[in-house]
């Protein structure tokens, strides 16, 4: 007599870290991973913070504060901000930077063409954007 074959139970995959609640993902995964990547790029005095604040760019108005990752180094002479205009990593994001301790003067869209947002992509795009300023490597 042939043994009955039971269908194998599928192992449930743990949820992707990108599916975690926004602030948990940002505090536990994105910010530490970004900091580690920036240190590997040679920014040994990088300070990163994750906070909810107004957009501090002249002429940019926001109805309400938004979540921001703020990075500073060289005793505050270089600074960048990643803005999360919605409390969602898949939502609208923006980028700004300032030099010599001055506040940013422009805000640019960030990661607008990506359909799938992952931790690795967010870190990669941030590094690419900073490298575009020649802040990480020299030409």
C-alpha cells in the first residue's frame, strides 16, 4: 500500500524588515546601517539623527513637520538631510545639503523612480547622492 503523501507545510517567511513600522525600520535598521556605511567610506566623525521637524529651507513650506535623517560631520561644516514627507519609506522623499555650517538652500526629490524600496537601495542612493557632492571620494 502506498503511503499517503502530505503536502509539506510551507515555512512562513519572516516579514521583510522594510515592512516594519516606519519609525522602527528607520531607528533600528536604516540609520545604523547608513552610519556604518558612511564610516566605511571614511567619515569617522559622522553624526546621524532621526527626528521629526519642520523643513528648514527658505521658501519651502510644509503644513506639518516631517521625519528627517540628519547627518553632520567635520564639526558641522557638512550636513545633509533626508526628508520623509510621508511616514512611509515608499512615500515621497527629498534630499538637501549644506556646507560650512550654513542651512541648506535647496531641496531635491530623492528616489522618485524606484518601485521597490529596500534598506540596501536607500543606503546606496544616499551614498551616491553624497558622492555626487564629492564628499565621499575624490575624482
